[in-house]
């Protein structure tokens, strides 16, 4: 099947018990297990599949199987947020292990690596992952994994997944890839050799700014068992209603993302010519330095881009004046969202490090929504005056 069809026909089109067009929402915390204790004498009792909702539910199982199918992995796992998925994936590592991370990953991932896990003895080295040689140079005897994100957040830098994964595999390292921006509709890192793919399902997968959720997919069952032990033990799992909302959102991912992507291309090209725009970051633009690599590993540039105004005052005035875009955290909703990374997603990164990376007071990140692009252009023009 084509990718758009698979979003809808993935083995969970109907409820097998009733034929209802949709996954049943099981609003329960526990499951009766009398059958286990009623096994006839001489027979070995078989535990039932579901016993306690933290460990699994039929609703959550459906979402986990759907995302595994879409990413081409062996096992999927749902979490209470995107950062819970990141944190749980990192939880398969041990004290004194070393991880190499791309230097311009999502601010929440940076914070978890450099505060929480660092306190527990995880050693972290940040590198410019747009050059695989930097990963090779950072490998140490205790290195266990590489953490990548492409396009990066918020500067849309491109990492050559095949090249970086090849370096990791040659050294016996695991590769984690945050695929939130692209989703499995545009990019599938497991097909390129990644071991674990992570999503903030809050974003494009949920797609309506009405749910917080995270997902992770493992390339092998063995690795999946390790991740499930963290999921079940740590317990950062989503409730059934949140799971159901993500399942519903996935069904319309194709039409939403392709429309948003088309609008992002129109809007970004228009802003490129604006006298108050100093720079723009989007793999859909011909002069983007990573465009060729991105086009080789993805089927589209996505719906997120960033730009810099010439002064800080212009950026602040834009965020306070724009009408059709929310000035807010997050991305991937049906509405356009303009984010200010230095005060929002990347505020936890030290100012000097932000400045070094290019995350300045003039940077604005745009998640393009489903509004008519001509209306967005007119609104952005007015806000930039």
C-alpha cells in the first residue's frame, strides 16, 4: 500500500468485537484475572495479555502497533509526552555510559541529557552531526549510543542519517533518531538503519494541538524488550483518551502534512525576499546546504521553517502583532504557530551556547498550519511592518 493508505488501513480499521469503524477506548485501570486462578488441576495457568493499565491496554496496544507499522519497526511504545519517550529511550543506557548527541537537538532533549541523566552518571558529548566525521572523532571506549535529530530544531540543519548510522554501527553503537518534524509519512529512519525512532506525538501525529503524547519504535524485538522494561517500570504512559486522539490524528496525517508543507514552501519563499528577513532555514529552499542529503532520505521538506529578522525588536514586534499565528510553544497543529526558541523551546540552553549555535534573539520558528497561504503572507507582511 501507499503511505497515505497505510495511515488508515494498518490493521486497526475496525473493532473486531463490534465492527465499529475505529479503535475502542478502554477507560480502565485494571483487568479481572479470575480465569488465571480457575485453571483445572494439572494444567499450567496462562497469564492473560492485560492485567494493569500501566503495563498495557488494548487501546494503547493498537497505537503502538500502528506506529511500528508506519515506521517499519518491530515494536512500538506509547508514552505520556514526547520528552517521556526520549527519557525512556535514554533509560536503556547505564551509569558511566557515554552518548554522542547532535548539538542542536530539541531543547527538552538537551535539558534531559545535560541535567537529569548527567546527574545519574551518563556522559554526554555534543557534536555538529551534519558531518559524520565529528561523530567518529567523539567515540570513546564507553560510548554506547548516538542521538540524532534531522531536520534539527530550530535551525533545520540536516544530518546524513546513512553516514552517521554507518559510523555508529561500525563502532557497535545504538542510534536514536527524533523523527518528530518529518513523521513516518516523510522520513523513516529505521529503513536507513536506525535502532530507535522517537516522536513527540503531540505534534504532527496528533495534529490538532489537543493532546500530549510520545511514541518510540524499535528496530528489533530484543531492543523492544529493553525499552518495554523502562516503559513499564518508569510508568510514563498515556491515558486511553490521549491514545485515542493520536490514533484519530494519524488517519488525517497525509492530507494535513502535505497541505501544510505546500504552504510552508510558498510562505518561506515569500519571506526570503522580505527586506526585514536576514536569514532563513528550510530544506525546501534551493540554497539550503543540506537539501541534497535531505532529499535523498526524505520525501519532502516538511512544514516547519525558521527565519531571522535583522533586529531583536523586529522579532519581538512580529510575535506580538501576528494575528493568524499563535505565538506559542509546540508545532504540528492545524493552526500556524510562531515560536521564539530563546524564550520557549530552547530557553534551558545556556545563552552563550545558544549564541554559538545560532539560536539568537532574532530567530523565529514557524510551524505552518492549514490556513490559506495567501492569508498567511498578508498577515506576516503586516506583522513585519
